[in-house]
C-alpha cells in the first residue's frame, strides 16, 4: 500500500458519511481542498496578544480552533463557523484570520507546542462545513 492511500480512503469515507448525514438532515454541506499548516500562541507567530484570536476569542491549549485565509470568507467560512477536517476528529471553530497574502489556507491551533506544529508541516486536507 502506498504511503498516504489510507489517509485518502479515510478522507473519502468521511466526506461520504458527511454527505449522507447532510442529505438526511436537509442542511447544505460544502467541501473544499485547502492547505493546512499549524500555529502556536507565541508572539513570534502572532502579535503582542498571542492568546487572542482576531475574532475576539481567548485561546488556550487543547482548543479545537483554526485561523482561515481571508479569501475563505467569500466561501462562507467566517468567525464562529464550525468546520471538520478530514482525518482529524471533531470539529474546529474559526477564531482567527491569516495574513492577507494567504489563499485557500487554514492554520490549526496547537497551543504552545511548537514541535507538534512543525511536525504537522503543510498538508493538503479536505474541509467540510454547513452553509446557513
């Protein structure tokens, strides 16, 4: 089995499962392929308020939150939107925005664990969210 094929099958299964639940509930689900990196609560990676997201939320280790590139707001992903990331458990809340030069990009919060963020690197992922 090629490296990564298990991840691809799992992502496809998660998207299919989400689509079936969506049809049953009548909600409109959207999916998008994006680049995902990770960020930490350090002044070097944020600003002088490393524990506060641009949406006003206070960040603490263990929070399942993300920052999104500003272009994703046009797709309906704004502050407070809950998204699912294929291959990761649970949902993630949008609490921050990324620098304006980023496109089609999310940043997953990893508290102060810089090693974990570096280990994550940059990955292509599929995200899913409900349109209201």
